[in-house]
C-alpha cells in the first residue's frame, strides 16, 4: 500500500516565460473530466458506442494575495504553464505540468482578521505527468 502525500511540502509554479514559484500557496484542486460519447443503434437499448470524448483539465489555486499579477493574467488572457509538485521538487518525485492554461477567474478575500487570500481558477489544454 502506498503512503499518502503530505501537502505542506507541495510546490506550485506558474510560467508566463520562466517558471516562478507561487508564494504562500494554500491549496491546489485538480478537476479532470472527459465528455462521454454515447450512441445508440435502432432496436437496441444498449449503447452501440461508448467512448471517452473531449478532455477538460480545470484547476483552482488558493494562495495568499501578493500582487495583481494573476488578475492581470485573467484580464489580458495570458496563457501560462502551471507546474504542481505534490512531493516538492526532489529528484525523481512527481511533477504535473498543466500546459497553455487560461486563467478564467481571480477572486480576492479579506476578512476581519486582516487575512487577504486569492483564488485563481482556470483550464489547461493538456496535463503532462512526469518527474523532476
């Protein structure tokens, strides 16, 4: 049985040219899904074709607010690559690279305690799973 990862060691980098670590990231959510292709033939109540269709690679990043960079990426439509290293960046550990991401939403939250957080949402054209 494998041992679960402890997220506090994760690293998230964003690249609009060269990769830069996203400071004080609090979380990353990956949502990968595929459209279902289902076609029926006359006279049958069972699918004649059942296949995986178009893939969608969506993500959310929760982080402490640092500056307006990510909001500008949303406004400007800048494509970025995002690298997620759940185990950190040690040699041989996993690395997920989200290619040609479009950031579709940036939210900022401030509360009574003075905590300012930001959520960045987007979708990638592809995800490549490899290692460092």
